[in-house]
C-alpha cells in the first residue's frame, strides 16, 4: 500500500455545588432505561419563582426543558398547558395541587425558586412525583451569574440520576475538530454549544483529539511541523506537550488512565502501539505488527483492547487479551469495519461498518456477537464514542457535503443534532 493511501486509511479510522436537602442516592429508580423498551415520563417545568420578575427565570426553566428533552427519557409538557392556577402555585409541597397536575397527564413536576444577589445565582430546586406528592429531589445550587447555564445542566443531570439511577450528559463538554479542508482546529464547548473555546490555534491541520478521563489533557495530531506529529494540550497549565515528532503517522486513540495515552505509530511497513505517560515521559511498546494497526481502545479494567488491522486485507476489528496476548477477530461482515470504542460499562463496543456503500454506526457485544446497526442515513457516519455513563453515543455524520455532530441513545433511539460552529464539525469526544 502506498504511503499516501496508508495515511488516508489511518485518518479515516479515527460552580459550586449547594447544600443537599434530600438524599438522591436513596431515591428509587423510576425508569429502567436498560430494558428492551421504556415508556417516556411526562415532566412539567413551570417558570422558576423569584422575588422579582426577571428574564433569567424563563431562560433557566426553558434550558431545563431542553436538557430533559435531549435526554430522550422525558416528554416535556408545553408551557401552553399551564393555566393561571398552575402558574400561581408555590414550590413547596403543601402549596402544590398534585391532582390538577395529574389531570393534565404530568407525572413528574420540577419546581424552582431563584435568588439573585451580589452577582451570584442561587436555585432551590425540587422534583415531585405527582402520583403521591412525594419529594424525589430537593437541592440548592449556587453559581456566578454568568455560569447559570451550567447550574441548570447540573440540575438536569441530578434529575436523570434520580429517575434512572445514573447522571445524564448535560454537564458534559464536547471536544471536536472544526474547519475546512486545509485548516482544522480542535475545539471544546459545553454540550449546548455555549462556552466555545479553541484548544489548538496552529493555523494548520489538527485532528483526532482524545481526552483524558479527568479532562485535563487533550491529545491530537497536528501538521504544524510539516508532518503528522503527536501533541498533548495540558488544559490546566495551558501548555502544549510534544509527544512524538518522529517519522510516520502518529494518532492517539484513547487514554489508559488520567496521565497515560495510547497511540498508534505507522512508519514503513510496520505499525506499533505505544503507551506514553505525559507526566513521567515513560514510553512503552505494547504491540507491533506488519501492516496497519490503529484505533486502539482498552476495556474499562484494562484486561482487553480492541483495534483495527488490515492483516486479512481489509480493515477489520480485533480484540486482544492484555495478559495472554491472544488475538481474536470480531468483525466478518463486509469489507470495512473500523473505529471501535469500548463502553465505560465494558459490555459493548461501538464501531463503524460499511453497509451497502454507506458508513453506519453499529454496536456489538465484546465477543463480537449480537452486532446491530444503529444508523440508517445512507451517509458517512464516523467516530462513535460512548458517554461516560454508557447510555449515549456521540458521532459525526457527513450529509450534503457537511460534517455535523449528533447524539443518540445506545440503542439508536433519540438521535439529535448538536451545533457549535458554522463549519464542518467532526471527530467528537466527550469531556468532563
């Protein structure tokens, strides 16, 4: 295979919390989101109360509605459903007519009381079950005035934790690549598109970001020095670390722990998988083969790793036992399967499969069984990654000549478009 084709192939493969007033962990789980099917819960979020009228009341409740809708687990009751009786209610249990809410189909009720003082926002937030009027969640959140959106995202995640037993993704940030053909930079933003920042500013091509578990480090491949070299951005210290500028293609696919990245290095006819600790500078080879090896992802406990190789002629996905070194092929259908990534729960692997000319997002069990396709867009879907909770998938899709980012549930339901810039957006990763 010619060097240019090798490079193309490899590139294609890749606030302050407040006082707790009710015990979230002790709340029963209302929704089994890992069952074969589930019924969405109808939730109502009337505008938050405040001592004086303020636009922020409406903005915050509107954002909470959007977050709960994006989660895929709720039917959000429209504001037009709330008449004067509902709007005049207070936020305490004794001030609420739960029978009236039940009569219009509302099952869960979110209430909030807002206080603005000295540039600080305080939200006293409540979640009730209208069936028996029980309080499911009560919590006080505080933040600087300009950070009110993140405050609402935290509340939304706590609602998901209460109802499903696990937090949502609304407080997550997204790292991605944006730009045009000859100018690409790595960005980071909140999942709702706000607080957009550049991670790289090389005025060149920077691609394939990979985020450490804590979010402190972001690895990426950049052509700023003329070739595809590997760097890491220390987000805390705001400095760039050079990892590998030797000959060949270097791409970081994942992190083994908070300081150790995993990357593939292809030069000549051979590929090597390395681990590199950005703090100790220790570099270790863990696998080397003739041909291409790339897109390495470790299981959560580190006992197995999946990767892409062309050892049988076309890119396919393999799994390797870390202790024994035994390798097993996982994909057989089609002539192109790539970009594997483990679920944080260790039970599933997501990947890209070429099906009838289209590149689709798929999932399979860790033994290669039960393979199923989640997208059906007839487009180029790529770069799937599980959320930290394992319930969502983040991926890019090329439709109409433009890359855009999307989320969906792990079973393929509730596909949603995310938007951050006016340019192509691709190669996304979740970040804390």
